[in-house]
C-alpha cells in the first residue's frame, strides 16, 4: 500500500510548487497509472516516494511505514525503481545488474545466482543466454526487461516506474505492457507507473490518476475516468475518442445478453474479444447483433449494437460488465 | 651511431643513475599529482560552485611554460629534488584534475539516478558506478600527466634535480654528441613507455565498459 | 624584482626577441599546416599518418628533440626556429584536419546540392565553419611555441629563456624569476587574447555555445 497525504514539492527558486498537496491511496497489489501532460509533476511525485526528491510538505506512507522518517538509502533497497532509459550499469553484465540490490543486502552468492536466474526467467529472458551479456548488446525491449528484473530482484513490495516503455518500439512496447502487467498482478506488487501514454495507462493501471499543474484532478478506475471525466481538462486530455478507448476495457462476454439466441446468420465474435473488436465486426458486416462464441457447440449469447452504445455512453450497465475492481477509497 | 653504442658501453652506471633519478622524480610527481587531482576533482564535481574558479585557475596554470614553472620558485625553494617535484606536480596536476572532472561529468545522469534509486549509498555510487564509468577518461588524464611530467623532468637538471637532462646538459657543455644523443633518446623512450603503458590501461578500462556505450 | 626594474630594457629586448621567434615559427607552421591539414582532411591515409606522427612526436620531450637536432644543424637562431616549427607543426596540422572533418556532413551535402565547386565549397563553407576550431588549434600551438621557445634558448635561440639560463649560471635568482614571469605572462596573454577571438568568431559563424 502507498499513501500520499497532502504531499507537496516546491523547488527552490520556482514560482509555484511543482507538486501541490496531493492525496493518493494505492491499495496493496494494485497498479496506479499516474498520467498528465509533460511538466505536470508526475516524475517529481514518483521520486518523492523513494526520496530521490525530498517532499516540502505532507506525509508518504509505504507498506505502513512513514517514508519521511526512514533512512533514504535503506528505504530505496525496499522499493523497486524502473526508469525510461533503464539506467542499466554498462560496465556490469546482465547478471551483475540484476544482482545489485541483493548484493547491497548482503545475500550469499548461491542465493544471488539463483535469484538472478529466476528473475531473468520471470521477465522472459533465458538466463543461459543472457546472464553474461552486457547491456550494450541488448535490444531496447530486452534492456527494459532487465531493468524490471533488477527492480524486482530483492522482492520489494512496491515498485516505481517512470515512463518505462517510452523508448521501446511500439510492437515490443505492447508485448512488454501485457507481460509486465501480468507479472506485477501475479506477484501482487503495489505499483506507481508514470506515463504520458493514455493507452498504456488504461492497459496497465488498475486505477488512473490524472494530474494537472501539480494537482491531482481525478483518480478512478480507467473505465470510470473514461466514462465520466472530472472536468473539461480531463475530458480534453483523454481525447474525443475516449468512448472508443473505453470499449477496449470491456469484453464481449461481459457485455452480451447471455443465453439469448443470436439472429440467424449473425457474425461471430470470441467471448474474450474486446468490445472495440466487436464493434469493428458489427460495423464491417452491417449486422445489428453478434453471436458471442467460446468454442462450445452453441453461442454463449448475443451482443447487440444497442448494448455497446449504451455502455459507451456510460449509461447504467445492465450486465454489470464494468466491475473489475472494488470501489476506490 | 657507433659512437653512441660505445658511449653507452662506457657509461652504464651513469645511465642507470640518471635514469633512476628521472624515474623517481617523475613517478613521485605523478603520484602526488594524482593524489591531489583525483580527490580534488571528485570534490569539485560535488561542489559545482567552486568548480568554475578552480578550472579557470588550473587552465591558467596549464599555459605556463614548463621551464618557467620549474625555475619560478627558485629564490623561494632553492634547488634540488624537492623544488623539482613541487614544479612537476603543478605541471601534471591540470591534466589529472580536468580529466577527473570531465570523466565524472560524462557519466550519464540516468545511470547515477538508477544507482541511487536502487539504494546505493553516495560512496557506493561513486566507487561502483561513477569511477568505473569515468575510468577511461581519468586514465587518459593520467597518461597525459605522465608524459608531460617525464618530458618536463628533463628540465629539472637546470635546478639541480638530476635525471636524463644531466646527460643532455653535459653533452652540450662538453660538445659530447654521443652523450647528448643518449640522453635525448633515453628521455624519449621513457616518455614513450609512459604513453604506451597508460594507453594500454586506458584501453583495458574502456573494454570493460563493453562493445559500445548504450 | 629589483633586477627587472633596473634592467627594463634588457627584459623588453628579450621579450621582443621571444615574440619575434614565436611569430616567425607560427607563421611558418601555419603556411605549411594549413594546406597540409586541408589535404589530410581529404585523404584518409595521409590523415592517419599525420595523426600517428603528431601523437608520437608529442611524447618526445622538447629538450630531447632539440638535443637530437644539434648534431645535425648546430646552434643559433636558425636551427632553433627549425626546431620549434618541427616540434609544433604536426600538432597544428592535426588540428586543422580535425577541424575540417568536424564540419557536419549534411551542410556539405547541401552545398554540393546547390552546385558549389570543390574550391568554392572549401573557401565559402568549410573553412569559415571550421575557423573557430582551427583558431583553437592556433591558440594551443602559440602557447606551446612560447613554452618551447623558452627551452630553445638552450640551443641559442635567445629570448626570455636566455635570461633564465643566464640567471641560473650567474646564480642570479631575480633574473631567473624575471625571465620566467615574463614568459608566463606572455603565454597567458596569448592564450587569453586568442580565446576571446575564438569566442567572437564562434558568435560570427553562428556556432556559439
Ligand atoms: N530538479 C528540479 N529543479 C527545479 N525544477 C524542477 C526540477 N525537476 C522538475 N522541475 C520542474 O517541476 C515541474 C514538474 O516536473 P516533472 O515532475 O519532471 O514533470 P513530469 O514528469 O510530469 O513531466 C516542471 O515544471 C519542471 O520544470
Ligand atoms: Mg517525467
């Protein structure tokens, strides 16, 4: 769990605070995507959590402990940290990089070696092939995987990520976002992910926190933020295609009227496909409804254009499709 | 040529003594220059406000002619080994100091940030990340300092510091060409050896950093 | 100090002699290094040779080089001039070649695209853009030559080094210091004035920064 209470940062000499009294609660095991225009204070907020930047005001509690009272160096060994350029140490091998924090913590050699291999395997890099390579010989995506492995090596409960995939090519980025999200969920890490990429925020965040000029303007589940932007600024930041984006969060299975027989000759859509895919099939075929299939002998149900329209408009959801996570505090 | 060989055969102990003096003078001066330049360079990268004036001062020091630097303190310090070492330290210091600062300044800030973020204490960041990454540039500074000191140490003979300069000076005074040439070649060889030795260390340090910088 | 005041004319004459020596050496070096550097910038093989030789020669102590030239050329101002030039020539050539090679390729491409002939491109584009870096090379060379000219007094060049050597043999500390301080001031002044010129040139070519 990470809790920020009235946290602010006023850089010496700056006209106004870079971060201005932020309250934010991230539940244990959840990922919060911190998003907003460049210069709005995302990085500053993130770096106050591991005290690479000293807050000017407020309190930050990580895993029950007040961060501002801790020894910053020891504190950081218990908080994973991943940054855009990865900041891998070029003079150390991949294994040496991943072993950084375990070595600082004084683990014995055998335990470190085992841990390095486990971490590399976790992020999808074959230890036998990658252990002894140098960062310079890796692709951007591979480097970022090593960066994540290094951050997770000592099993910190909390992870801070600052635009981790911004420098990776789009194809690899999508793959990384899916895989890393899956890993973080499985390990139940509490994560703050800074990004300026809305798709990344929606894809990876259990919640999305939107910042503007050092203030937090909205913090909610992605679908809620997309359905009901807090103000005109958030609405504009999300873009006029936010209704379409929201459809990527919902599956055909969750939105269909189950048990209802589809009309004769209705095109099929897989149950796990997103509503955006379903809509695309509907528009492409000119049909009014789709047969939702899951590989069984009969369709699971029917998905109508009207149902999608109702969801996209943020109307009360008849099927309860949007119920991924409990309400926020 | 034959004269040279004959002279070398006739004076092995002279060559050995002046060579020993030259090596001692240069080695000691380099050691002290490094002992001052390295920590001072590290301290100045942490105190950017002091760095400006010190760099300006050191740049001025660097333009002072080597012979002038050696003799300028003559009335103050007199002659002999000690004043020679003082002058040679001042002569080698700029290269060590400026390259230490340039090397540390050239370490990418995101790597330092990542190191701090992983929980390395300031001294650990310096020892495990910054110094290894700055090593090639720092070694290049030590290489120039070594070559410059060995060269300038030739002039130490004029303030009684001994070294190979003695052969050149005596050769000139006695119109003894073989001795003159022997002294000149000996200094050139020692300077070349310093260049090659530190050049090798520099390449080793660079290789440790991997094929290309990321 | 006392000596310098009482012998102002001697000090002035030595300084002028020193300046004349370095001025001649610099002029000769430039006359050779500019064309050679331009050529080396175009010919990779020659460039490699110049770089290697300049690097090797730089490690040879000035006094050693001068001593080696004595058996060949004897003593006096002429040999001293040759010695100073040969000591600094390759360093200057290397700087000229490096300066020209640093001119961005896309600018040269644009010039070619607009139909510049090779000679015109050199005069109108390459040399003006390389000028600040070439001037930096000239500054380093001038400072180096002021320094080695002091040592060249050992082989009869005269100048401020002469005061130093005379002072040493006559055990006249004031005279030594006067020569050393004057040589130092000369070097610092040359460095500073050429540095200012360099900044002005950088601003003029739009390469400030
Ligand atoms: N070290 C610093 N000193 C002074 N101002 C800073 C510093 N770091 C960031 N800022 C300023 O604080 C504001 C927020 O910066 P940052 O947190 O990096 O924004 P973001 O990550 O959202 O782009 C910006 O106006 C930036 O210029
Ligand atoms: Mg940022």
